[in-house]
C-alpha cells in the first residue's frame, strides 16, 4: 500500500499473514499497557522501549486498518510517551518514530526529529552523510538497517535529494569495505537505494 502496490493480488499469502499478525500485535500492546498500569502507579515518566517504537512504525504502514477501540488508549499512551521522550532515542528509533508520526499527521514533531538527526549527522566528501552508532548485537544498533531506515525517513519527511544521495554514499562505501551482514540488511539497503533521490541505476558504471 505504502508504495502503491496492489498487495492483495501480488501476494495473497502476505495479506493473510498481516490479517493475523496485526490484530495479534494490537492485542499484545493492550495487554502490555494493562500490565504496566498494574506494576506502576506513575506511568507518566515511562520511556517506551525500542519494540514499542517499532510497533508504531509498523502500524503506520497499515493506516487503512483502524486501531481497535479497546486498544486505542494503549496506542495513544505509547505514542504520547514516545513523543515526550524522543530526544533520548538513538538515531534508528528517531527515524522510525518520525515516519510513524509524519504518516499519522504530526508533521511538526517529525520535522523536529529530523532537524535533530541532521545536527547529529557526520558528513564528509568521501563517506557522505551518516551517524555514529554504538556497536552491539541488538537489532536496533545494526548500522546498515539504521542507515537504510534514515534514508527512508529523510526521503519521506524532509525530501532533500542532496541529503538522500549523501546518505546513499555511506551505504555503498560500507558495502565496498565490509558487507551487508544479513538478508534483511541487503533488502533494506536495496530498498533505500531505489527509494528516492537521484536515479543511480542510470549513473556512471563506477557508481
């Protein structure tokens, strides 16, 4: 849907998976919120973990599927808390949240997040535009996936082709000196390279 593909005819199996997965995740969100309120009397200072940010990002791809009535309070809570504490997030999560908020109509917060990302970025003629990240085995510290996600965020929210191209340079330089470690990293990188910015498939063979 997000890319304008008629997913119902292209992959009925994927529609079936989404039909089961989305209600399940909505229900889990509601249960987590209920348990949180039982454990803590003071939830107004709660910082959502990376998984809740990822849920908000995932849900932004399925705007045609309404949040169930009994899950809306949980959804609103986690989104509100994410907005309140977004400055404490690392770049990958900031990008996910910016996309979720932008697609949900909160353009001002999404643009503020991207301004912050822009200020935190490192730029050079050789390596392009990228972010310094912690190295760990956690999925939210994966450098290739993070760069790809931030390309998506800047493509959709900021729409600055020069920045997007500079970010693509880092992806390609990373591929030259190391490798994309997983099939997910490869898929994310290819998606990001083809998503927006200049049409690099028609560029000089060296690129």
